[in-house]
């Protein structure tokens, strides 16, 4: 459920959908989730534990997708710049390496 002009409408489980309506087309759409429960609360409340696990899983997926987007931009830069890719795509390559190091734990499926 999406409301126009950037407003949001509460859906099931306190999840809020937000989007921008421009000429009848939704330009951006994302969900806004409630803040995660604390670790102390998760130890005593099984529902809070599940919510915390879902929150951590969502955060990992977002980081992985961000890394994929940077990788795709890096591929395009390499193709576009040709022989000059080393100097022209250096910033993207460094950003991709940084994200890989940050997401090392999220990428491991073990």
C-alpha cells in the first residue's frame, strides 16, 4: 500500500511503505521498518529475538546489494574507459574493495 507525495501507510506488522508518486508513476519505493529491539529484550522475549534476527538479515542483504551495485558500476567503468581504466576507475575499485572487506561476514553463508 503506497500513499502519494512521499507519505506512508502502515501495513501489516508495523511495516511502513513509502514512495513518491510522480505523474501517476511511483519513482521510488521502499519499506520503513520499526527500530529493532535491544539485545536484552531479545534474550527475554522470543518475538523480539525473531525481529532482531530479521533486522540483522535485512541489513546484511542491503549491504550485499550495495556491493553488487558498485561492482556493476565498476564493470561499466572498465568497459567505458578501456586502456585508461586503471586511473579512471580507481575510486570505484577502492570502494568495491572496502565494501568487500566490510561485508566479508555477510557474504559467508556458513
